[in-house]
């Protein structure tokens, strides 16, 4: 549990390539595993003598310096409000935001934007299968296989295509014509997007909220800009593994290897589930009772001690 491998046999992502190897992204972290900076450097293959200056970003844990190339990633102030179950119920930022409601299993069942537009969510287990507006009129229907396979909006049905990390990469219409494409960095920020079909399901298949720029992972919300969850993990960590004590860290800062389908535990991007062996994530089934929704695992904290390894 806790989005951590059972041992520290692997290291956080330090470098990744974008745009077909023409850009390099470097990440740095503090001793607690918080990402403190990200730099992007464009690499010109055709003119090695024309090397542009790297661009940098400082995150909330960074120390602002006088370097003119360093800019603040986060602008303005965002306000997050939670209920007694530590569920996010309202986001206010700039001129926008949203409010959320949850059912008894802890799953989000309603989202209302600052413009008053409401979306109601209906589930089969922990998957959204039907969406309606504030008047109860159906607005979307989702059909699943291993992942979301098709989404019907109005009279149009779109098929979802994925990469090996379960990221939604493109949507096609009934004729197989690509209508939208998405490209992400390692932590889920959208690098480029084409097309007019705006899908709420994107990086790793997570739901993306345009109103808050957050991903909803059922149990918690994830902010890709700072590569952190907004609320604590229910697993408190182990003293012998200091990074496990960081209860906000996303998939142990190893987003290429793992993703987190529930907000509580990570899964190999190759599709294999957890196990108590190096390079694997902790299996929640080892200590979560049957019949408990993943979104409600935070309310069975007496089950969250990790298995001995």
C-alpha cells in the first residue's frame, strides 16, 4: 500500500525524454522525496552549435533564486476544502473551481463547476459507467474491457487507444478516424493535445478535472504539476524506509514503472499486480478485507500495516 515498492531497489525518475528525443526533462528531489524542480532542455539534432538555454521550474518546495531562467510554476492561490472523511469537497482557484459530493463508499458521485454545470456519476464497482447532468439527463456512457474501451456522448461513440502505461493516447470515431490525441510527460502533465473531443479520461486512465487541473484517483486527488497527492496516504510508512514516510509522494517518484489506479496502491505499468518482492508495489489484498471499496480504504486504517518482507 502507500504507492511504494516493498523495498528501495529502484530509484526516483531523474530524467526523461519528450517529443521523440528532441527534449530532455530533468527532475530533482529533496531528501524527503518531494520534487523541487524540473528543467526542460531542447536538443537540436540538426545544428549542434545552436544549443538553446534550458528552461527551469521551481515547485512549492524549491528555494527561489535570482537566476532569471527560473520561473514559478504555480501561479495564484488555490483553496482546497475537505470534509471530516478527508475527502476534497471544494476547489477554488482564480475565477474557477468546482465542488464535489461522494457516496457512502467514498466514490465521487457529483461534480459542480463554478459555472453551475453539474455532472453526476454512476458506478459499477469503482468504474464510472454512466454520467448525467443536473436534470438527470444522460450525457455519457462508458463501456469497459481491461480499460475504458468506448465512450458514448450524445449519438457519437469514441474508442480509446492506450500506450503501455495505460495512458489514453488517442480517441477514434466509429469509422476508426482519429479525433483527438494526447501526449504526456512522465508525471501526467499534458505536453500536447490535438482534436476537439475533450475526454475526461487521460493519463494512466485517470479522470482529469479541467476545473481544478487535478486527476481524480478515487481515494485521492493527484496534482501532476508538483507530482504529489493533495492528501495523505493511509499507510504511515516504515522508519527503516524513510521515503515511505512521505505520505503525499506519487508512486515513489517512479511514474514510468508504476501507476496508481485507486489512490492507495501502485501497480506495475506492465499490468502485473503487486507483490512483496523488490520492484513491486504492495498488494492491498494482503491486508484489506473483501468487499471494501478502494475509495473507503482510508476508513479501515487498522488493516493498513504492510505485510512483513
